[in-house]
C-alpha cells in the first residue's frame, strides 16, 4: 500500500481504490481515513471494515482551498486522535498534493510550526509537493482556527 507514516499515528499516501488495499490499510492499524480525492469516495470500499472514513473531496487544481475543507479534516483528525489507539491515514489519488496539504493542516492544528510540519511530512513522504497556493490556504485556515481556539 502506498502509505508513509509521518508520525506513529498519522500516515499520508495515495488512493486505496479496492477492498484488498483497504484490508492492508486497516491491517496496518489505521482506524480513521481522510479521503481527499474528488475522484473516488472510499466509503463503500470501507464497508465491513473497522474504520471510519471522512470523504473530504477537493480538486487538485492549484486554486486556493476554502477553510471549510481544512476544518472538516482537522476536526475529524483531532477527535480521532483523542483515542490513544487511533491511527489516521490521509490520502488522495497519488499522495503528492492534497493529502500532504491536509496532513500539514492536521499537524499545524496539533501544534507543529509550519516549517517543522512540512519537514516532518517530506522526510517520510519525499514525493510530497507543497504548492504555495495550498500552503497559503492552510495558513489562512490556521489563522481562523487559532482565533477560534482562544
């Protein structure tokens, strides 16, 4: 399975697509999936597996992403990580743009600095590409998120 563990509880990667790959993902300990691909919703493939799926579809069009996209993913991830046994897999089709973008938002919401979070992801997922427009979208979300947390 195309999955890179950024931390011991957060992985980033490419599409699952089929039941055998879902079995592999769940077999690795993943309890929650954030599916960022607009092309395919994992929900049906996940049926019968002990995993929760958030389909959070966005196009990989190099356009700014609205804060709501990040809010949905971060809220799902933070709630999931309250359980010390949970593990999250954040993915898109190839694990190059959208999944790393969401992983960046999750790590930022968990308290990591921007450069630190980018380095954490790229150290484990060398194909991750942080398009400037996506990083700006994450940081725009983080300003709202930080203000709401106060």
